[in-house]
C-alpha cells in the first residue's frame, strides 16, 4: 500500500525527483519540531551537542521525534521501492531561510558528499553493494568534473543509492525560496569549477545579522560565520582593537576569498526543464541528489524552514575515514559521536555505528 506506484517509479527514473506528497503527520507534531529547530538555527552562539559548535546537521540524533518523522510507514515504503528493504538514515540538514536570504545556486551530488562546497574532497559514503564504485573512484569524481569542458552522460544512471526526503516545516510560497529542479539532470554530469567561496554557488552574506565588531569576533572564533567553514583561527595575531568594524569585515572577507568553493557550470540548461515547488507545511519531496537542484531567494517577509533526510542502503559504508582514525569529515565537523539510524530491515555493514529506533 505504501510502495511507489509503477507510474511514480517511472517518473522518478525519468526526472530524478517525485512531485510533493501531502503531509502524513499531525500539524502539532510538526510545530513542536519547528519550534525546537528554529531556536537552534537562529542563534549562531548555539552549540550542537554532537559537534561542539554551531551546526544545522543531524538534529535527529538529539531529538527522537525528528527520527519519527522520517520513520513514517508511508515514507519508508516509498524509499524501499527505490533502494530495497535495508535502509539507514545517515544525515539530516536543517534549512533556514529568513527574509532576505540569497539564492542557492544549481548543484548536484553524485553520492560522495565530499565537501566540495567548501573546497574539500573527503568521501562520506561508499556503496559496498556496487562493486564498480569504490573510494578511489568517488574521490576522482571532483577531479574529473574540474577537467570537463562540457556536460556528459552520468557514469551510472541505473542505481539510486542515496535518496533525500525534503520536508517543509513551514509553508513555502513562491517568493520564499522554494526548491527547484532541472528535470532529467540526474542523467547528466555537469562540469564543476572551483572559485573563491565568496563567488561560489553556496555563498550567503555572512554579515547580514552581525551588527557590531564584537559579534563578528565571536562568529569567527565560534566558526559560526559561514556554515561548515572553520574560521576559528582567522583573527590569530591580528590587533583587533586597532581595526574599525568596517576594516575588520574587510579583513575577514579577504580571508574568505582565500577559500575555494564549487560552482556548477549550467550553461547548457534548458529553461523548460526547470520546475519549482512551492509547498504547504508538512508536504515533502523525494529526490536523488544527482538531480540538479537549487533554491531561489526569500524575498518575502516570512521565515522558511525545512529539513532534509539522507537515506542509503544499510550496506553503504558511512564516513570511511573513521576506519583510518580520521574523524573530521569533508565539512569540517568532528564525527566522533555520529551514528546512523536503522530505519528498516537489517544492518548489513558492521563497520558502521548504527542505532536502532526505539519504539
């Protein structure tokens, strides 16, 4: 009953996403989660219990009620239709777009989640059930993309081994920065160029809510200025007292310009392929991260809040660098305390740290 229909599976195979499904949760349950998450993401001085600094990642490992969102029988049935019976939740991300937030550029992810957004290349996932994909090959994806002159057919179109469920925790009107897709783009690999992070696809003005020099100093020292970027050493050796607020901002920008971030080349994209999805609170999308996606600016006077869940077969090795004693992931977070959550079936990879859902 909860499986995807044949029509839905064919649509996913052709387009790389499924159009929004109606909410399967009680509104009061969504509101409880929304309130908790807003309190965390709006305060840049907030420290994630797992990661020791500001982060929008993996709040499901703090609040069990968030795991219960993604564990709904309908959603698990839909995911099993795509990836089989044994599934783990390995990452969640909260997306907060207050009024005035700039757009996020087009990007796609071929499974490794290596941190190319901020200039890194450290593989997060290895699908051990696919013999032709290993860590070396995944590491080469970024290098290969940098060499590409034009878009090319994707190297593997037959197997979705990481899927995202994106849940709206507020209404998302057209002027609030809804999620957008390029239909069929999961079948194409687009070139990537590395630019100063201030000119990358993911750049957001870090000074919009910083009103004083002391706030800027705190944001740098706490690495809450730019999401996932370690700025804790930016001001080492600098005579801060001798700089004005404007001069300090200029100095910080010069340091940020030294960091590279990815930009995807989309010159060949046909505008007719672009679809945008305003959504009601509780509606959710299922898509492959290979599908080119972005979000427009929030030009409204309302806050947009959403959370996504990333799910993979339980045979997938998560954070392979852990096995070599390296607990810093591609997004500069210490993953020592990270765990996967078994959503359904059995754990097929004993090298993962896996938690079973408690009823």
